[in-house]
C-alpha cells in the first residue's frame, strides 16, 4: 500500500492522534480549539453566525413553551455540537425526556429520549414525518449522495425505491456476502501491524472499505478496483476536510437550501461515478448481471411492477450512498468495540473463551452493547409534515423531531449502570425495538443494519481468533466527531501480537 493510500485511510476518520503519528509535511493539522476554528473562518460566515438578530432566545418557541429549553442560542449549540460532542450531549441529557434545542438554519428541534415517544415517531405514517426533507435542511447530503439516493426520498417514492433495494440486504442475499466478508476479515487480520500501538480505526477503515467494494460494488478487475479505491478515498477525504465543513457552515447560515454547487465534491463524485458506470456498462453488455453475487448485481436485476429496472444515474446515487453510509459507520463501530473490549479485561477474556469455543452469543452481545454505548450517529431526525401527537404534547408542523439515540441508550431504568460496558445485558435477550436504536427505526430503519452487524461480528471474531489485542493507553477513547459520526478521538490505539496457530502446543485454550 502506498503512503498516499495509508494517509487517506487514516483521514477517513481524521482523529487527531492518528494524524499526530504521521509525518507532519503530509498532514493538514486538524483544528483543536474554538479559537483556531474561528481564525480561519471567512468574514462572511462570522457575520452571518454572530449577527445579533440570530440570538433569538429559544424560550419563545411557539407551541413548545412547556418543554425545557437548552438556553444557548443556535450558533452556540452548533459550535458545541461540532467541537465538543460529549459536552453537547451531556447538556441535553440534563433537560430530561423531551426538550427543545435550537440549531442554525433549522430552528427549534424537539429532542426525544423516552421509548414511548420514539415508538410514536418511528411508527408514524410515512406522510406525517419526513427524513429526506429533514436531512436536506441540515446538510448538503443530497448534493453528495444525489437526488435519487434513498435517504433523500420521502413518501411513496421512498417506499417504492426502498422495496426495490431491500432484497439485496436480507436473507439469502446477506448469506451470499458472508464468504466475502470472511475473506476480507482474514486479510485484515494477516495485515494487522504487530507490536507498536496501531490506531484501530485506520485498520478497521481499510477492511470496511474493502468489504463494501467487494460485497456491494463487486469490482474484481484489479486495475479498476485500484482506481475505485483511490476515487472513493479522494471523495471521503474531501467530505472530512475543513474546507467542506466551512462551506457547509456558510451554506447553512445562508439558508439557501444548499443550492449553490460545491465544485470539489462534484468533481470527486464524478470520478467515482465514472468507474461505477464502467462496471455497469460491462455487466449490461455481458447480460450477466444476475450472476454477480453482490449488491450491484442484485440492483441491476430488480424490476418494479411495470417491469422497469433502475437507471444508471439512480444506480450511481444508491451505490454512492452505500459507500459513504456503509463504510465509516461500520469501521467506527468495530473500532469502538476494540476500544471497549481491550479496556475491559473481563469482557476480553470471556469473548476470547466463547469465540475459541465456537459460540457466537457473547460476540453478538458485544456488538450490540458497543452499538448501545457508542452509536455511530448520536441522533436521527424527522420533519413534521403535520402536527405530531405525543402523550400530552402536540409538536407543530414544520418542526425537526430528533430521537436522541445516545440518550435513549443511557437511561438507567432500561440499562442499569448505563455507562458500564456489559455485553451480558444482551445475552439471551433481544434488544428493544424502541430502546435500542443505533439503526433508527420504522420505515427509515437503516437498510444495512444486518449487513453491518454481520460484518462487525465476522471481523471481530477473526481478529480475536488471530490476534492477542491489548490497549495502548490506559483510558478508553474520548468521544470525538468526524463529519456526523461519533468516533474514538484518539483512533482507539491497540497493541497486537499474533496468536500461535490453533492446535499448536503453544495455542493452549486461547484464554489468557
Ligand atoms: C454500524 C453501522 C451503521 C449504522 C450505525 C447505521 C445507522 C443508520 C441510521 C441511524 C440511519 C437512519 C435511520 C432512521 O433515521 O430511522 C441509517 C440509514 C441508512 N443506512 Fe445505515 N448504518 C450503518 C451501516 C450501513 C450500511 C453497511 C449500509 C449499506 C451498505 C447502510 C445504508 C443505509 C441506508 C440506505 C439508509 C437509509 C434508509 C432509508 O432512508 O430508508 N448503513 N443508517
């Protein structure tokens, strides 16, 4: 692997400590303080964000006066969210089950954390709450992922497209990806750096990207695979860049619906699409699309009730969505699992014992408990298209409703000692539909949830079988933020040694 590829893998997550380990001349220094962030901001942005008229006291939110309000104005909330995610979440936790927090460009959000309220949101009529329109108010995601990507659609259009995509992520289809995931996991374990501290996130980002390229895109031609990897990393790099953050902040403040172009994103998107289109053209020409055991092959084969398949632009949008939505999220989850496991020797011992005995129940619980304690997304959102009735509260039309995933998972009456990593909670019990929501819920529940859990399980099992992993630092990683994902701020460094091959006299029971 080239230095550039290595750097790009690291920058997928951009944690400060990974960058610290790399030669300075290659690495743009990340911002660590409010001061340094403000230093580089264009005047235009400062004047929009800091204009006194923006400091509307949030207590005046009409129709929501009875709820506790986060007293800080929208710009301060945005700054805290971007620079101090744990602090932002802690402040909101103190407000209780329902609260109001204002954010730039989208006004008052109603935050919800009680499972009864979450159930009403996830079970609401698909015409009553919109996810796509909510995302469009908050970020330029449609610009990046394309107008026909599943997350951008709402109502009947969303349901019809979701129906076409779902079979590629369930049942038999899922089983067909398992061998590919296993193979990529073995390669990752074999390539894992032995000795000195290694940021787990850099390694898990590699393996999840390889899995997506193989199981979703199915590109096997080595030269095309290489070009796709480069193009994807360039796009992901740009999305994690400070420039993109600033452009997004300016566009949010302008409230122009992210209608102005982001030229660098357009350019990098086009580079990815060109390679995906090559693959599609080759498969269409060969007529052999259905024979490919990958998501692209399955999507090329789908037909709606009129017998029509997905067009090329639509296929490109869905493929880009899988790539961006399915890589960082899963890589972060596996890195968090390694961070939490290695800082809990009792869990590590039990996991090693059960994996060695061929029993996956504890491993599954480890993945579920990781997703409880460290969900990749701290919250999800919906926009009310009509008043939403909760028990004793009517949320007005046009409001962002935000199920706060992290806070739902921290409730002591559902999860005793919620800040403790205890996979036992989930052994022999199914997580609650509305109290364990790392993948959201209802008709918008993450389409890749089963695939992500399968991938996390297979990769962790393989790493535990092949490596002895220890933490490189005393404390579990602080929570940082990259793009909209909650990441281990120090990259989750671990120290690995190779286990002796199974069956050899040194292998013993595998339990240390
Ligand atoms: C641990 C990994 C992952 C996490 C934590 C995660 C989380 C989420 C969340 C919270 C949502 C929004 C759901 C809602 O608001 O109800 C979502 C949507 C989505 N995710 Fe994931 N995701 C992960 C992996 C994946 C993978 C691997 C793929 C595909 C390859 C994927 C594809 C999607 C798609 C297509 C949607 C939109 C669904 C819709 O709008 O109907 N995700 N994900």
